[in-house]
C-alpha cells in the first residue's frame, strides 16, 4: 500500500509538469536571447569534457544535438581508436585506414553472437549483423532484412560488407551446423570466396580509394527456417567497363590485369607473351604495390567456386590478349579510301592478340579498320575505311564488350555455385554495397549513374526513416512536432523525372538518327530544366557541361561523349569476329545461333535502342522494390580524410559527409522516436505468451480506474489506449504492464528521468530497442518455463506409463510363468508316468527273466545236490521243505538269491 501511495504521488507530480514534444520541454516562457545563451553555455560545457565525449557510444545521448557536438564526439572517439558509434537507427563507421585484426577476430564474433543484450555491447558492425540475424529468428514482419552500406568512395564500404559476410558465415557454421556436416561449410566457403573474385574483376585503384568498387552489388544470404545459411545470390549493377580502355591519370585498370602481370608463372608468361617489365598502355601505374595484387588468392577462390584450372588459364589468356590489344595503334592514312596502317611495333602486338584470342590476324585488322554498311532494300553491303580515331574507338569497344561478357559470365558461374532452389530457403538478409559518391575533375556518364544510385539510396533513407516515421508518429497519435530534413527529391526529378529530365533528354538524343551535338544537348538541358534549382552549368568552362546539386555536393558533368556512351553501340562486325574465334570460352560468350536470329530480326525491323541509363534505371528500381519489402539497417561509412592516412581527422571533410547523409536529423528523430514498430496483431502473435494471471491484470485495471491509464507502476509513461474498448490495444497494454513491472533495467533512477520505452498508437505499438530486448528475454524465459513444464508433464506421463507398463509386464510375466510352470509340471508328470510305466514294464520283464534264470539254476543245483549224498547223514543236503519255502518266498517277490546262494554253497 505504501508503494502504491508513493506511486500515485509521483504520478501527480509528473502530471503537473509541462508536456514534452520530441524530447523538448514546452510551456516555459524563455526569451530567444536567454535560450541562445543557455545553449551556448551547455555547448561549451559539453565540448570541454574530452573524456566524456569518448564514452558516448550513441549520438542520441549528445546534448545538445548539433553538427558541432556530433563532429567533436566522433573526433574524440576516433582519437581514442574507437571507430564505431551509434546514431539512432544507423551506425556510423569512421575508416581507420589501417588494419586492426582484434577488432574483427573470431572470438569477438562469437562474443557478439552469444550476447543476451546487444544494447549493452559497444557499437560495432557485428551488432548490426546480429540484430538482423535475430530479427529473422523472431519472424516479426517484414522478416527479410537488408543492410545498406553507404558512404563516399574510400570510406570503407567494401571492407564493411566483407566483415558482414564473414560474420554471417561464422554464425551459420558455429551455432546451428552439427559437427561433421560439410554442406553448409561448402556454401559458406563459396560465398566468402566470391568476394576476392568479384573484387579482382570489378574493383580498381582510383584517386580516392585503392580498392574502389567499379560496380554495384546486392548479395542475398538465404537462410532456412533454422537460420542456417543454405545459399546466396549476387546481383550486379553497371560495371564501369570503360576503365578497361581508359584510365584517368594516377588511376589503374581493374586489379585482375595487374595480378596476371605480376603473379603469372614463367611458363604462363611465355605462353601469354608477358615478359617481366613489359610496358602495356592499358596497365598504367603498375609500379604500385597493393594488397589486392595477389594472384594466388584469386585463383584459389575461383577453384573453390568450381572453375577448373583449364578454364582459368583460358580466361587469363583472353585477358592477356586484351593487354596486347591495347598496344595496337593506328597511323592516319593518306588516302581516305584506304584503311589505316599499324604503327611501328604494333604488328607484333596484333599477332599476339590474334594468337591469344584465336582469331585470324587479317580479320582482326579488317574489323578494326573497316566499317561495314548495309543500305538499300536489297541490304547491299558496303565497306568503308575508318579514320584513325574510329579505329581506336572500335579497338576499345572490342575490349569493353569482351570484358563485360567475361564479368557477366563470372557472376553467372558464382550464382550457379551458391544457388539453391527457393523451396530450400525461407528468408534472406541482403547486403548492398554500391559505389560511393564520386566527384572528379572530369565526370562522365559513369559518375552520373553512380551518383544517381547514391541519390536513390539517400531518398530511400529519407522516405523510410526521416519522412515516413514522422508521418507515422503523427498518424498514430503522437504529440509530434516535425523535424526538418533535407529532401533530395528535387535532385532525383532532375535526373530521372517525368516527362523531362537529364535521362529522358539523353535517351531522346540516342533515338534521333543524327550525330550528337554536345553544345545543343547542353542548351536543351539548361532550357528544359531551368525551373529546377538543382541543375545549372559552369559558364567559365569552355566545354559543354552541366552541374547537378547532389545531396553530397555539386558535381560538374562533361556533356561531350555522353550520348555515345549512353548508346553503347557494338558494331556487328566485332561480334561476328568473336563468334568465329576458335577459343572455346569466347564461343560460349558469343554464341553464333543467338546472333543469327538477332541478325534476321534486324534485317526486317528497326532495332529497339536500350540505352545504358534505361537499363541501369530499371535494375535500380528492381533493387529499390526489394529494399522496400525488407527491414532496412543503415551503416554510414565516413572518410576522415582524402589522403587515406591513418590517425588524421579533418573536420571540414567529415562535416560535409555528416550534413550530406543527414546524421543530425537522424539522431534527433531517433532520440525522440521509437525504432521498433509492430502491429498489434503481430505483437500479440509474438508476445501473447507473456500474458499472465488475472491478478496482474487487475492491478493494471486499478490504476486505470484511478485515472492513470498511461502510467507505469514505476513512474514513467507507456502506451495509452488508441481507442476506448479496443481489445487488441488492451491486451498489448496488459503485456507491457507485466513486462515493464518486472524489468529492472527499464525502471528510472531516483535522480534521473526516464523516457517511456513503449507507446501504443492506434494500430501499432512503438518501442525502443531496450524494450524489445526485454520482451524477447521475457518471451524466452516464459517459453523456457513452458518447455520445462511440458518436459515435466511429459516425463511424469512417461513415468506413469512406464510404471503401468512395468506393472502390466509383471502381471503378464507372472501369468506366463505360472502357465509355463503348469505346462512344465504337466510335462514332467506325464514324463514321470511314462517313465514309471516303462519302469514297471521293464521290471516285470526283468522279474520274469530272473525267475526263469533262477528256476534253471535251481533245477541244475537240485539235480547236482540230489545226486551227491551227505556224508553225515543219509538224507539229502537240502531238505525238501526248505526248498519249497524258498520257492514260495520267490513267488511273493523276494530275491531268490538273497540268502539262497550262500545256503547253496
């Protein structure tokens, strides 16, 4: 009773306090000058405590939340070698630019996986991975999970994705797979081995990053109902194939070319004509020694993926042929009607290229230097000599189409190695690793598509978290004041909007049967999109250009060559040349049958132009549909400096990244809102087992009758009823009452206020992560008790059934034993009767034989005695009367010779 009185007193005190909206107090008359002065004092006091800043593992605990305080907190933690910090619903990862093995060890993975309360652990990418894994286990819709790793180029997205994949492979192998099972281990090994192969063929060294992803990939790790990794699939986006033939200054080609040039054996060097120290035009900056240049790792991974050594050698031979193809240069022809000749020294490279690609050298040179034109209704074929620039363009196109086909073939092989039928798996965890935001001195169509993809991901974050959550809070009855945020929808309208956008104008230029004009395209973009402030142009730049104001900064794009890249034309002569190759892999990549069918169609109808931006936009929209159907988790990778140096934190560069990705707005919304939202029915389906006896429910009813339906017994607010008499909300409220009353970790301290951990809206219940963990722990405890009760009942039932069976068995055994005893006794008795009868028969027969023998002996002895007189008496030796007595005794069963023989002797 005393506790209830204190509780009511505490309730009344809190009821008289001003209401709070989004964590800020209202109802206090404070002038703007005083507010600013107090804010400045609080800010100075907060920033002066460096030790306290290092201990803040969640930016929602920063007070006040400003870009300056968030930046100083990250800098203090970075100086203390702490690189992960929570930012509400997302995780901020600052790239250390140096290896830290203990931070990603096997022991640390097991520790995070075995932890009962993730919120008590230090922020880490493993926490995000384990949270998604447990969400799949909980089966709270949407069950499928996605982790979106974003950031600038060089911020550490590829490394983060690699750590996530390793964690899931470890969890699947260590927690659920029995010893001796090799199926899942093989799948895990193949999933992990896909990383070095994809990085070797799809990553390159750029100005900002030594291992920059030049393609986007979305990896689905597919789990069965037991959360065992059974299969995976990889989806790729927009490979930067132009890098094969063009590398910007201080940049390199794809890693695989350097691996071949540095790691090939002497025999392979002779076969591929790759002597040490050879100079290839498409292999710049080969003197750089990078960790990614390890050829043996790529080969071993390809072997694990099912690519045999002969296929690998064939593949590397084709790539070596591309290096030689890059050294084929043409000289301008004096006669326009004659094809261009090779430069001095290029003929040897042409011979080597034809030998490695297994195509005739004459056809190779004719294809590169002569263009085939079909005209007229009769489809007459004309041949025209190409100029030097066109010859080199066709050479580059040949290299790009070969490399793009090889990359697609590799992705198909990897998917075939790790694929499983959809009936085998039930849920998946998706990992999205895309190229980061890029801004170079010269930006082309590739950079426009890359930054467009980053804009789409930022819009997904804005629409899902910053916008949708605030609207949902208002719809569910929260006292919510909207927090302003930067919406990049206007930038997306410039790039992909309808009816007019940059993409639509590019596609329209591709459809027109006329030579592209960069200046004309620039004017069309400027006029058509003049109303949108996100697009402009650099008037001080001579070449045609346009500037797009992205969420991460403004980027100037070069218009020249953008239309041709969007068309991505492949001359049919190049495809025909590769189809006639004697190389088995090239014939597989460029089948003849499909081409012939395609040629028949082209000869009859006008080909449909599918541009690069159209394909990329379509694949990106499919990806966004997948992401919208999952529960997203965000990892924001931050690049502390552009020099990629360790222990160097530049505030200006980090500040621009924080502002671009909306970290401060995210922290504000996360601090005032709830990251977990579950519908009432789903909540009851999951946590209905926590509903206990009527005693606790009556306690909740008592407080509601006293006028405090929204207060917990320990003194802080929880979910109010969304609607009077709503059965679902009442059931949810009762469960929250019971759980919160027993959870000591959720009770507020006497000297520290505590925000409510849960809120019941109109259709959903909103909770903090701490509340969710308490619910999961309570559910696990209740299920353990129920399981123990079931085990006890089952054991009692088994014991009783065993005792009954034992008693029944005893009865049956006693009956059987008695029956067997009776049967045995009857058999023994019958046997005894048979033996007795046989004995009697034998005895009678024996007596008869004995009597016969005795009579014979008696007669014989009588005869002898009767003839021998007694010397003492004239009478016979045996008197006749005695003989008669002996005979009579023998007739009554006496032994005839018991005393007879002694008498007879």
